[in-house]
C-alpha cells in the first residue's frame, strides 16, 4: 500500500524562505546553485519584493516537508 504524502502550498513569506534556506545551512549562492534559481530572484523573495511561483514552490514545499521529517526524527527516542 502506498503512503499518503501531504504537500501543502504556502504563502511563502520572505522570513519563511530565509528560515528554510538557513535551516539547510545554505548561503543564498549555494541555494541558488542547488535549485537553479537566480540570485536576484531569491533576493527579491527574501526582501518581500516578490513571491516565488511555479516549480520552485513545489521545491520549497518538499524542502519544508523534509525539514519537518528531520525534526520529527530527531525528537524520536533512540533505541538502545
């Protein structure tokens, strides 16, 4: 049986984009290279002068899901 994956579409606020990028320990330049986004576009998003749209929003959703999964795994007690 397949596990259901929840993907949420967010209003990507400048702060949330910045927090997500930083949570993965990436500079703006690293993030842009990894996801083939222009540095100018990322700066516009992080400064609140525009919002991401199209395929990058799916990537951001997936990154957030991955981050939540990591955080959840870290909270689980380790088996001895």
